[in-house]
C-alpha cells in the first residue's frame, strides 16, 4: 500500500514563506513525476508545480518566480518552497505522485494523492 504524507502548511502573512513536504512510502517500485495541486472552490484542481524524475520543473503562471519545487529521490519526497505568498495562494494543497508498483509480476502505474494541507495567507 502506497501513501503520501504531507506537512508544512499553516498560517502566514502576505509576503511570507512556507515550505511544504510530501513523502511517499510503501511498496514502491519507482516514483516518476511528482507535483503539487491546489483546490479552488467551484473549480477543478489546479496544477501548481510539477517535477520529473530528472528534476525538470514546470510551474503555473500564477506562481512562477515565487514557488520552487524540488525533490529528494532517495527519500521519495517532494518539496514546495513558497515565497512572497499572496492571499490568493490560500488553499488546500495536495501532493501527487505517479508511482509504479509491481503486482503479481505486472508493472502498474497510478496517481497517488496526499491528504492535503491547508495554506492560509493573511493580508
């Protein structure tokens, strides 16, 4: 069983910083792309940032220059460093990972999700 555990959310003033962490554990063959999403009420989840297994990162336009995604492959952990936070960044943030597992000799890939962590930015 694979699980992703998030940490690092909290309350911060506008202009402040937070760092989110998400660690994957369980019966993992390999971890491919990882990313961070946030939920906007009344809308679908928004992809905030993603990173490939090789470290190539991509960002939503709204966070470019402010957020940095990184990963520690040895720990199966992805991070999101959030600087210059704005009230509009307030949301529940979910980590996601494309994980390959082996079941009965077959390779099976799937998306796994963290439990979500609240980020609140006050003005």
